[in-house]
C-alpha cells in the first residue's frame, strides 16, 4: 500500500539532491500544498504546459461539479515578473481568470528554494532538462526509500513510443516480438526553439558518459532473442509507404521499460526500432546529411560553443531563439505508426522460446498536434494528472521510472485522447 507520503511525485529531469527527496516526503503530511506545480513555467515549452494545466483544471472542475474543490496549481521559476507574464499570456490565450494560480520562486542554483518548492508540491511537472539514465542511477534508491515517484520522458520523447507499445501489447492477441515505429510529420511549421536544440546538443556531447551510465545501470543486458530483427538504415517500408531514417531518440527509454518488463514482470521484452518517415529517398538522404552535420557541430566543444552562440546562422534558421509562431504550430501534427510482429499464441512463461518465426502482426497509430510543444504539453499534463489521481495503480512505492513501466495500468491514454490525441489499432492479422 502506498502511503500519503508518496503523493509527492516528479516528472522529468531534476537537480534536487537525494536528501531533498527525504525532506519532500517528511513534509508531505503538512497541508497547503498544490496539486500540480509547473517548474520552468517561463520557458518556451513551459508556457504551453501552463496553458494545458489551466485547460485540464477547468475540465476537471466541470466534470466534478461546482461544489467540488478545484485543482490547486502553481507556476514556479526564478523571476516573479516572468511568472506573472506567463500567467498573463495564459489568461489572454485561454480567456480564463486564473486568479487562484500560485507563484513560487525557485532556482536550480539555490537548493533551499528547490526544497521549499518541493515541499509545496504534490506533483511537480519539471520543464528543465534531460539525462534520464543519470537520474535513475543516482536517485532511484533514495526515491524508493522516500516514497517518491520520478517519471521522465513524459513528452513527445517518449510517450508515443512508450504508450503506443503499451497499447499494442494490450491489444495484441498473442505475444509480441518486435515493433518498428515510423513517425510522419504533418503540415509546415516554423523554426524549432533553441531550447530543444540545446538539449539535443548536450545529449550528443555527453553520449560517452550516458553510455557508461547505461552499462552501470544494466550490467546484465537483455537476453538475445531467438528471432532477432536486424537493425536497418535508410530504407523503404512498403507497409507505411515511407522511407525510414533511423532516429533512435526513444530507444533508450523503451529499452529501460523492456528491461523492467523482463526482470520484474518476467514478461518477454519487445525489440524496438524507431524511424522518421519521409516520402522519397532524396529527402531521406538530405535529412541524413543534415543530421550528420548537426552531430558534427555538437561533437567538438569549440563547434558546439559556436552552435549555441549562433544557432540561427549555423542551422540556416532551422533553430531560432524565438521558436515557431503559435499560428504556425497550429498547422502541424504528427502520426507515429507502430508495426508489431509476434506470435498468435503466447507461451506460458515470458522466458520460454518460440520454435517458429512470428506469424502475426498488428498496426497501431498514435496521432497528435505539433509534437514539440502542443502534443508535449498534453502528454506531460496527462501524466501528471494520472499520478495525482491514480497513484495506487503505479507499481512499487516510489523510484525512477519510465512512462511504460509507470503508466501501463492507468488511464493515461484516455486522458490524452480527451485532449485530442488518438491511439488506434488499425490492423491485426
């Protein structure tokens, strides 16, 4: 049974030290805490998350009726003036009063301010930074002992992959062996915000460190599958009618979930590959060259410094500090098509081996608005609201978890579909 101390949960990356986790838990019994707190609310993505929390709070109040207590939430960040500006923008965009929304001053360089913010939070939505494996290695034990959940990758990276696989496994009439995901973008959007670029640049620059952390996290790799799916480069997939460019951004998160399924749940791990889908070979080849150029810029410290200083120039306007305009984002969307292969009959044990190749298939589509900001805000807030309302359905009593392991038994997919996303089973043979 999860005690009331486990109400304190976290989303995404955190710089709060391990001892703070214990302080968060010890102070959870006091009153006056907010249900949801958006940390990093003044950032580009944070603004969209703030507006999504306001929408969900209004929907929650309408669903529960006028007599029910409203969702209590707050914005957190370094500057009070910028927090007020973020709230004013939300009021303008949504036409809501938002008079009862709180403001909390918190700075990642000030541990005491982080402690105070954590003590006021039931669920903290963190819009500040990457490196999920480092969180698991460093804080998993402390989070478990404190009864605190830390769930990362709750935005476009990696909800379509994680919850798409959860949806596929639940609907597959048999036992799944592998899945390939092809992501296709819709509409012509504007520039990508440089915050996204900086996260990608740091991930590439710290690739060796992350690889070391992964080896330390998982000294025993997953068993080699008997029917292994070969890794693919640029290729055409006739089922989706697209050329696939390898884009393994979600694969490490999915691997962590499959490791959990294998070691804890004793279920068969699913092989997973991820691709960006484009219409022609030449478009794919051009994007591969662009990706190689970006990786090269990020690899060396001096070129990385230039990239961070002059992003508009060195990326030919693909990344801009101003990001895309709202009207441009409204015209964008994505569809992630997951192609699953497996067996029509499941074995008794997840560790048993099939003697025949996979003989069944399933296709799942996950669709939503612009992936970087509109869909990400929907996904993050849906995950936060799920933790708030369905903590008893999350396994264990705390720890650092992936979305696939944390939310497999919850209704988080329903919460996202209520906000305009779709999870559909298109075909099963």
